[in-house]
């Protein structure tokens, strides 16, 4: 029994009928995990929640991902497999360090390249369960019902729903959300920015296009099966454990002094640090910040007490497999060589950074914030 289908709303004035749109975070969570008052379902797939939410907010935009290799796979093997799967598609910036791989991928690339290489896909027998949508529990008709019901259930609870939430497995939920996001990612218009629709408009568009959503998902599944033809699906050949979002590091300086107990040191002891040189291993050091100026009363003659910084902001480009090394200047290649110039920190943080010591010189090493590294001091 298929869930009732709605009617697509008329496009708003100035909006293309094929324009991509975002899916509200609350709707994503309910489709994946079930209703808040009866949340018995756990996130089962290797795609973590922050990745789903990022693609739901902008399904067309590639997202920067962190891929954790399977325990039996080296990061270099995973990076090589991703590069091969991309088949000369540029812009992924695939790079790896020990135990982690970074790549910027579209949602279609995530489903086509990463998910089939995961332990979850291989050990749960996902390809055999779907079977091209023809037989079994995950037929094309069953997927249509799942998409309609799981998304429509995000409305107010109905007294006589055609399906119970318990009827849908975690794989139903994964396929429903993946199919919808894949379909939205194929919508193109002159303005790439996704529309922000009401929940009702989102549900009506999904319900009106459910056949197209299911067909697109099954076609992608056929391509995945063709790519993996003859490959044995076992845990031994799994490359990926999970996929998370490579979130950008942000400065956290509001309470930097009390967080390291420097206020206690200042108030309890009269410390002169003039002859002490501090070596700092940290991320995001700005030698031009006023907190690092010397005590010269003439503001025009202030000099930074930071003697030298090492700039690693180009390490991702140097390691990336799809970057031409000739595109990176010599200064950036030579062992991430020392640089004294450094862009100023965001203006919003300038007034919050308080000088710990007023007299000691420092030398710092700055690591690349674009790789998502956390600060240590």
C-alpha cells in the first residue's frame, strides 16, 4: 500500500522549477533516527550525522570530508582508491596523513566511491539486499513507500498512518535520505545557492518526484555493482570505516588566559620573563596581533615579540594527489619553510586576546587550519 502523494507547489516568482533546495536539519534527523518521542533507531551507516546535515543544507556543493580507514587498510591505499574512483575528476584535493584521508567530494561521489568501500557496505551485504530494486525487501515500490512515509511522518503525527515506523529498517532510512539528496544534487539552475523552502514545500516536492528519486538511486546502484563486478565483498577488502565532516578550525580566544591559569600566575607572582624565550607549538598564531607587540610606548615603533613562524597552510595542496606541484610556489614547497608574514586574525577576536606575558619573546610554529587540526599549547 503506497503512501498518498502530494502535489508539487507552484514555483515562487523568480525561482527555477529545477533549482536545488535544502532540507531542514530536523527533518534529516527524523528520517534517519525516527520521531523524537519514539527514537529507537540508531544511525547505522558509516556516514556520520554531520555529513548528512552538511549535504542536506546544500546538496549541490562538494563537502570537505575526513575518511577513517578500516583497521586493515593504510591511508595511502584509501587515498589511491578514491583517486582511481574519481577517474580524473578534478577538485577533490585528496590527501592523506597517517590514519586519515581528506577529500572534497560531491554527494554522488560520496555514495559511488566511499560508501561501497566501507566495512558496513561489504559485511552487511547491502548490494545483495537491494538487488537492483526487483526482488526482496528493498524493491522500487518499497523504496517509494519508504521515501513517502518517512518524509511525510515528519509532519504532525497521523492517527492512521499506512506504515509504522518499526516497518522501516536503518537501510530503508539510509536509502530514503540518500535518494532524495542525490535527486536534489542533480537539479541545476543559474543560481547555485539552494532555496530555503518551508517544510510543506519540501515534502510536496519530494512526494511529487518520488519515482524520479527512486530511479536515480537504483541507476547509481547499478553503476556501483558494475564497478565492483567480480569483487568479493568481505571485511578483509574493506577500505573505509567511517566518513565525517572536516570542520574548519575556529579560534577560541575569549577565555584563553584563564583556561591556562595564566591569570593566577600573574596575580600571585611577580614574574619577569624578559630573558625567557617561549617555544610554542600551536595553530593560528598571528605574529602581527597587538598582544605580541613589545612594550615600546611609541605605537608606531611597536615590533612583534614573535621572532619567527612556520607556515603550513599549503600542506594540503602539497600532499593532494590532484594538484600540480608546479602550481605551488617554491617557498611553499621547501619544507613548508619559515615565513614571517601572516594574515591578521579575524577582527572579532582581536579585542578578546589578552597578553599572557608582557615582556617575553616567542617563537611559534603555525599548522594548517584547513586540515581541521586542533590547537595545542
